[in-house]
């Protein structure tokens, strides 16, 4: 096997491009699993063609369709012979182009120069095509065209999706679509030679119909049969299926009788990822504990990363063991999320979390107030202003790494000031707040010097 890295390139190709090239040659059976050239690859290398078309010509010759393979290849190698009329797309059906190339009458508007070049190219290729060494396949002419395109583009075999629109799923997992007026719109399967445009679904430009029987015959060694559990979004549950698949295409699908619990759990995890973490039964305590743990992780890098992204990416590690016997989203209500999250930390780590990132803080008045960690980068302590009298330092957590954001509240519980510098507030902000609030809330203390006043959660009458 030749290592491209050992070659002396003037400009080395990108590593991604080399990987894509290897993958394509392996798909076309020009390379084996270890990256070594195969007999098929040597036969392809003898032809001055793109690997896809070389593979098609070699396989077409083996099937007894060498002339048709050269015609199809020439049409795909050259500029499209069909001239578009205005903005209307050209018909996608490749067989119409083959008819024109072979001299049959056609309704297509054809570019004569492009047609002449394609004929000359096909004639040259016939002289280079190998003698068929395989087992001839007896297929009708129209089916040969689709089979040849599928041999060149095995990653673009398309299955029509359910529904009224001519939308297709390709065997590589991507989507594709035909114009609604195209004659191939109702074909159950297509072999797609050319696509273009479309961020969501590529537009099919050139394709040929192919039957399910031909797909089975051509790709018998690549089609996988098996029972599997798959997530069904519509019912919110895992369903057991027996499927016959070619890449991303599901060629047949029927209910299955028994599926291992491990596969059911994997499919349920797919469903949870699809629905998002909100489908899990988060109690207030579990959500609060998670926010505190994430805050500690953000501040110190210790503990567990419990962000949405991290939890979704590691569902198999932390949630899968608790899904035994479950197959529906509704059944997730039985999960104890607080216990599940806590199981990710040993007891010393949980104690450290409680010490460094407490759920509550006792303020100077003696009140024990819950800290709001909904923003783990800026936790909030909502506290009535009078309860902080005498305090000169802003409360901190995580060993001093995080200063709490104080929401100093009015007696009615509305924010009067938001600050992370309590001392500066007493000096510069409090006088104005006092001037505005003491007339509105005369029953509550508004001392001249808040640093010497006694902190309280009561009115002046209760303080006496």
C-alpha cells in the first residue's frame, strides 16, 4: 500500500480530501479494507476515466453491457446534452439522453455539439473496455441504465419518501428532491447521477429508475438484514423492527418479535436526544443540584460537566443503566433524577460541592436564603436590603472564585439594586435608594448609616 505522505508533493492535498478519496475507492471495491489495490482496482486503473465511471464500465462489461456502459459513461462525463428552455429544469431521466445518443427519436432539445462529443467519447471507450469476465445479467435495456448509474454511484441510490412530494432519501443518508412536474417523480427507486443546490435537499438533475429486484441483485453482499429497535417520534416510543437495509435506505421493514433490552435502551436514548433533556422528570431539587454542580465545574474545572451538551453526549454513561424495562417517554416519569445525578459523584465530592457551592446562604439578619444558580456563571442571591445592614463584603462561593450577584430587594420583594460590590453600593447607591424608599415604606428601617445598623427582616414595630 502506497502512503501518500511518502510522496514528494509540490502542494500536498488536504488530509480530508485524501480520506474521501480512499473511502470512494473502497466503496467502488478498487481498494480492500487495508487500503491495498484489488483486481477490480487494477482493471479500473487501466481506463482513463474517473474512478466512478471506470468502475461502471468494468462492471458493465462483466454483466454483458459494455456498449451501454460506454454510452452512459460518455453522457455523464461530458456536459449535459440537453438544452434547457428558459428557466424550466431539463427532464432528469437519463434514458432520454441515451435514446438521443443512440440515434432514437426524442422530444428533447439537444445540443448538437455536446451530442457529437459524447458519441465520439463513447466510441473511444468501446475500444478500451475490457472483455467481460463476470456472469452476464439479463436485464431489460431501461433497467440496464439504472443499474449502471447505481454501479457508478452506489452512495446515491434513492428511495422515494412517503407523501405527495417527490422527495427521496439517498443511500448515503442525504435528502434529494425532483421538480414536481418531472416524469420520474413517482419512481419508487432511482439511481442518481447528478445533483445540485439545496442546503436541505439536493435537486436531482440526472437519474434513472431502478427496480428493487435489481438493487437486491447488484448489492446483495452489501445489504444487511437484522432485527433492531428504532425510535418512533410520532408515538414517543421504541418499536422493534426487522429491516433490510442498504446504507441509509430501508428496503423492507416489518415488526419484530423479540429485541434485546440493550438495543431497546439504545433506541430510547436516541429518543431522549431527539426530544431533548426537557423530556426527563426534573424536580426542583434535581435541577438546583445540577445547576450547582455545573457552577462549580465552570468556576474550578472540578466535579462533573452537567451542561446540556455534556449530558446529551454522555447519556449512555449516566442514564442508560436506569432505563431497564422502559421503552416509552412516558415511562421516564419514574426516574429519580436527583439520585441519578448524585450517583455520578462519590460522597467526598458531594460534600465538597455542598461546601463550595451551597444551596442556601445565611445572611446577616439570620435568614437562610436560596441562591439562584440558573446562570451558573453568575449565581444570584435575592435578599431584602435591610437584611444586609452591617455587611461590608460581597458574599463569595467556590472558595472565593465567584462573587454572588446581589439582588437587593425592597420590602415588596422588587429589586432596588443589582450589584457585586456591596461596599460601593453602601457608599454611592444607598443614599439615593433611601431617599426614594423611606417615604414609600415608612414602617421599615432606612438608617443614615447602614453599616452600623442592625440587620433585620422585620418592620420597625417588630424590632422594638
